[in-house]
């Protein structure tokens, strides 16, 4: 029997996960990535239990990218160090089967790429357009044209393929915040627990990775496009008096290894995630702000659901079912993430005090229950 052919545009977490999931189900997969090679500057990413379950469904062990880890707590603190709430890793593992997993993005991408056959991932190959989605799709790339039974647009938040097919869509909405991210080398003072610290319109996150490195991120309410002249000085000015170990970690920053991205989500949902034999997934389909830590996780869910629905099925019908399965869930999370961001980014001192009081007063079991919608999802079909 001839193998069915899929072309994936974009080798981010969503595109690579989709490629692995389809490959495991017998598809012949080509991934076209416009970057010349894997990204050298990285950041961390936290994979929530729903994403880990989706990886399980495609037969991929995400822990391969990290080595052994143990469940850790995630604290929420005020800049002075006072605890606002704690998500206990052991309790999360008991409730959802496993605790969240913090990984270096580069290591995760490498592990996913390793799960693909040689030659499947083509760097330096930009997808310019996809024609004929309703018949036999043709993918026009900088390296020539490709045909396929199904094309997956995993080309990220600015998705050129989304703009090609939804020219009237209003595009992106600026959240009002920018984010800096970096990964510090192992060797500094040990960081045992993950923590996020909320100030007034400013946040810092500290997440230990399994190999001793530390993923550090910070956000601030700033005008769109704000770029400080010296990033290290800017971060020390904003967060240098916050509780330990934040000042010491900021001192260790290599400015060349800091990523800065303004935070956007889709201004409005897409009407559907497919057109004929073309499907969108990940940020291309439903870009959301990172406040729930679910953008990448939803991309992995998309990939697992899509591969499951495509298994042996008529492609246009499978993609219609994929849209039906994914649009409402991902849009609800996009909206919830936007709302969570508004609360986290409050600047008014009275509003911040009321927020912090409410956080301290919320029982841990109530806070955990609010995570059920995110973490308990299990609609991926059988393990490949
Ligand atoms: C500060 C911050 C923190 C975050 N933290 C988390 C977290 O902890 N957990 C989580 O789940 N999510 C998190 N997210 C969200 C997560 O990063 C994204 O949702 C996720 O990376 C989306 O993956 P993707 O594959 O859809 O898109 P991307 O990762 O953006 O990948 C798209 C790929 O397509 C390529 N591409 C674009 N155009 C073309 C083209 N024309 N031809 C070929 N290739 C193309 C790009 O080069 C890129 O490699 C965070 C986001 C931010 C900004």
C-alpha cells in the first residue's frame, strides 16, 4: 500500500509534534522550516499534564528531552517573597497522572526531530503559499513545489498561510505586556522550586530544569515595541530588589541569550481550523497569551487529535472533525488566558492588594479544581 503523504509548514513544537504523530501512524511526512537550522538561543517551556498525555498518545516520551525529574512545587509569591499560593507537584501528579514537566525548548525540538526519519525535516525551506486546498494541495516552497494528501499549517503566530486563507481576519491583539526569557547555565546557587512572582504590572518566573540549568522569564506592562537599550540593566532595575534568588539570577544573565517578545493573541477566533485538505494548528490556529502556559500544550493536543482523526479516514472529513473538536476548546483557553493576563498585569496598588488577598484566601483544592479544564483533557484516541 502506498503511504499517504503529509507536508507540515513550520518546525515549532506544533509542527514537529504533528509530524511525529503522523509518522507514527504510517504517513510519509515532510516538514518545511524556513529557519536555517535549529534555534541556538533557547528558552524553557512547561509541558502541562494534558500535553504529556497527548505526547503519550503519539508514542513520544517527552521526558526523553529532560532526563529524570521529580514533581516540584510551583509557588506564587509577592516581590517581597510572601507566598500567595502553592501548586504542589505531588498533588498535581496524583490528580492528573503526572506533574508538569519543564524542558529546554531546544532539547524538546531535538528529541522530536530525532523521532522523525532522516530527511523528513527540511531547514531553510520557506513555504510561500498553499494552493488547491479543496482538491490536491500544492505547497510552494523556496526549494520547489510539493504535493500531499494533507497539509498542516504550523507556521506560528504570524502564520502566512492563515493570512492567505483568512484575509479578512483581524490578526493579532497586543496584550500590553512584553516578555523576556533566558536559560541560565548550571553552576549557580541551586534553585529547588519553580516560582512566579507578581508585582504591579511586572512578573518574574524561575523554573529549574532537570540538568541544573534555570529557565528565567519576566514580563512588564510596556508600550508595544518597547526595547530597552541594555536588557540586563533593565531587568535589574525592574526586579533587582525582589526576593531571593531573583537578584542573583539576574546578575548571571548573558544579554546575548535573552529573547524578548511582545505578547499577543488572536484578536478573534478563526471560523474553522481547516479548508479542504489543509489544517491549521498551534499558534497559527489559536495563538494565545502565555498566562496559562497552554499555547504549546494546545499545539501538542492539536497534533495528537489530528493524527488520531486522520487515521485511515477520508482527509476532508477528518479535518472537518478536527475543526469541530478543537475550535471551541482552544478559543475558550485563548479568552481565559487573556483574562488571567489582565489580573496578573494589574498596576493599580489597590487592585493589586485585593488580587493578592484573594489569591491567599483561595484554598489549594479550589485552585487545583480550576486546572481540571486544562490538565484533564484526554481526547486523543488510542496510543499509536
Ligand atoms: C513568553 C512565552 C512563554 C511561553 N510559555 C509557554 C509554556 O510554558 N507552555 C506552553 O505550552 N506554551 C508557552 N508559550 C506558548 C508557546 O511558545 C507557543 O504556543 C508555541 O511555541 C506555539 O508552537 P507552534 O509550533 O504553533 O509555533 P512556533 O513555535 O512559533 O513555530 C512556528 C514555526 O514555523 C516557522 N515558519 C513560520 N513561517 C514559515 C514559513 N512561511 N515557512 C516555513 N516555516 C515557517 C517558524 O520559523 C517556526 O519555527 C509561551 C509563549 C511565550 C511568548
